C-alpha cells in the first residue's frame, strides 16, 4: 500500500513506453509539476503502460486507476515500475466495486469542469465579509454573493439567494441531504449560523409528526447515537432545527429512514464488499469510491461525509472538490456546493 502524504509540490518523471506496451493505468490526479521523459506535462486521463516508470520526489502525489477498477495513490519518494504497480493492483475486483470506481474514474478524467462551475469561475465577485458555516467554524467566503459583477451561472445564482437568506437571518438553513437512509449507529444534525438565533432546538418527530425527542444546543451541530435518539429500525423519522425562543423561526424538514431487514442486509453486504476491494480506505480516492457507493444506496449522510473526507485528505486537488461540490449541488445545497468548490 502506498501512503498518502499531502505537503509541498511534486516532481514526477515518466519514461517513454514502447508503442506495443499494454496500458494498465489512467492518471486520476497529480499535484505539482508532472512530466514524462521528454519533459511534456502529464495530464489527467493519460494512460500508463507496463513499460513505463514513475519517479516520485519527496512530498509528491499521484493517483492512478487500474484497468480492473482498483485505484492506487503513490506519495512515497522513489522510482516505481508500472509493471510492479500492475501486479499489486491486479487482484480481481468485485462487480459492485468496479461500478462505483468506474463512476469516480470517469468523473475525474472525462469531465474536468462542469458548465455550471465554468460560468461561476468566469464571474467577478466582490466579497464583503464572511459566511459563518457549521461545526463552530467561520470560513471567510463572502458576506453576500449578491454583490456580483456580470452574469452569474446557475449555481452561483442559487448560492447568492441562499447566502443572502443566511446572512439576513430570514432562513435557518440546514447542511444536510433532504432525505437519507441510516445504516450506522450515529446521526449528525448540522446547520448554518444565523444572526437571528444563538441557541437552537433539534426536533425529531415520527411519521405522524409527533415529537419523540427535542434537544437544546448552543452550537450549529449535534451528533448523537441512534440509541439515545430512541429510533427503531425500519421506521421513518423527520427532523428540523428551530430557534430556542419559540418564535417560530425554523428550518425546512428532513427525513431519516433507519434501515432494517433486507434493506439493511443488502447495504451492509455492499459496503463490506466495496471496503474489502479498496487499496486504502483512508486514501482520497477510496473516500470518493465510498461516497459513490453510499449515494447509490441512498445513504446520503454517509456519502456527504465521504466526499468531504476526500477533500480533507487531498485539499490541493481541485477535481476532488468538484466531485464534492457536485454531490452537494445534487442535494440542493447550492451555497455549500459553491463554497466547497471555491
């Protein structure tokens, strides 16, 4: 296994492979200066054959996808023969893993930047402050995305509306998928800070909207065990967050389905299969593959964490941010998608 190290810039040189050599890997991500033997830049999607070699400098990083769907991340200084990496990656992958890995590989190598983001990045935006995000952090982004020069893209326009609502205190905005299935033993509730409330209530109800638990918190996040929340398997629940002053200031409603029976068995089997195929679960690519698998099964809260983990592990790779932002956008979290991508 090749450990992931994210530090300074990288220098990778690749020997020129014979024309007849068989392609074994595709480049998913590189950080820093990457060249082949003739000095040409190594690009996303480039094929590497059995006759090629990699030379990785100190603190370098490259991510590769094998033809069988496995992924490898190389960051340790040294010279590597593609033939040797091929042997390490040649174990047969299970069909479910190949499906999710293929999705990640195609997204990283075939789509470099979606149209919605291209439009956003061409727009000049004047920042005037900060949007306070959840988990107690304050990330300097912008006070109002409404102060835009030029025509905003679709995502930016949606982010502008949500940003204004957050800053003005006219909306209590949750950072969560609209609905998610639950497989694990814990659940997290996260929302944006707002000038309209300093303390909050997280309210969980059953399918008939009868409250089963009300938790008072001072932060913008709350994590609890399923047991503490008194949830039963195979049951549907709803939750929202509101100000603690009984003023009626509250967020939209979100759904939780705690898996049981056949649904739980299938989800557990699929995730165990995917995890067993990963070169390293704590690699950025491994987290992206897990994210794709979670999302496919409707485990959206787990998917969100996995995509975010990939960006945390490899913060210098813009394409990883794009996949995370794309996921947030699919969940209707326009503001957070824009922030994640920028």
